[in-house]
């Protein structure tokens, strides 16, 4: 996690774990918090969608989790360029 932060890698919160009833995103809250505690700020959200109905699955919960941990923004990409979306 420290290497990811030091190299400006973007960590992905993936909601697939929520979709499959695991009760946690991938990575879990503990790892997301550790990344944040180490100064990591670059985070994006994915859903591991393999069917249209799973696109952006439970992104509202993902945003809530990120906010509770202390993230202020998440990253989206438009034409391969990062844009930062403020978490309200």
C-alpha cells in the first residue's frame, strides 16, 4: 500500500464483494483505511460487471464507505484522463 501511494497508483474499491454477499468490497474496509492512513488519496470505484445489470453496482455504498474512511474524492477517467469527483 505504501508503494502504491509513493508511486501514485490508483487503488480500486470494487463492489463485487458486496454483489456476491460477502459484506465487504474488495479490498475490504480495513485495507482501504490503511491505504488512507498511509496518505493514499488516489482511489477509484469499479463493479466487476459481467452483465449490464451489474454496471455501477452499489456505487452509493462505495461512496459511503469512502466518505466514512475519510476520502474526499474518487477518481474517474474520461478519455483516459483522471478527473476527481468530490464526495459529498
